[in-house]
């Protein structure tokens, strides 16, 4: 996931704001890296990221090895 913009005024939870700040520092990284870095459960991170995706705060980066991407 990658941080798309910095809309901290969308009524975001503390967890979501922590994830946004983490992405600002670390850039485009995998969900598992976010979970490990913030000491969160991976499922909590995934739920938060989908919420942020729906709100337009982050955007999905295609996995180049995925058959759905042009790289796979």
C-alpha cells in the first residue's frame, strides 16, 4: 500500500493515523511490514488499510507477480 494523500481530517481512528504516519516514513511497503513495525495484528492492519483505501487516503500498488498485473 502507498499513502495517497494526507487527509487526517476524515474522522480516522488512531490506528489509521498511525498507519498513515508509518507509510509517510517508510513509503510503499507490504501489509505485514506495517503490522510488524507498529506491533499490530495483521488483520487489524488489513481492515484499516481497506478503510483508508475506501476513503482515498491510500491506494493499492499492483503486485508485479500477480496474474492481474502487467508484470505477471
